[in-house]
C-alpha cells in the first residue's frame, strides 16, 4: 500500500490502516510505503501510535527519503520506520501481487 496523504487533514490514512490490518489478519503480507505528505503519519504522534500497533501486527512500514528530508522529519519519525529511496517503491510495485495507492 502507498499512502500520500497526511492523517491531519483527511481520514484516508485511517482507512488505509484498516485495509492493511484486515489484509494482514487474512494472512497476507502487507507493507505500507509513505510518500509525499504521507510521511507525516510516521511522526511521534497519535497516528504514529496507530502505526506502531500495525507494525507490531507484522505490517512493514517504509518512508520515502526525499519526502522525509523535505519536511525536516529526519529525527522526528518513530524508530522502526525504514527510510528508503523511491527505487525501493518501484521494486515493491514490480514484486508485489497487488499495490494500492492512496
């Protein structure tokens, strides 16, 4: 799953998280790649706590390095979010059976 929306102006991130958790409960491998304003979801915050809970249930969470840098979030993300270059997202798109973009 790819999330480009922040959790402070839209309910889309909550929907994405619900879809991801539902898919994980059904035995699917789930990854969430945060891009653009979606990287703000990984800040130490209430929504960050929701991501932490999803991570504990096995959802892998990544953040785009350029989006993190451009929003000055380098040292403000929750610790287990992996910051990756955009090429990683392209690899995921090619390797995964399904990709949804929000």
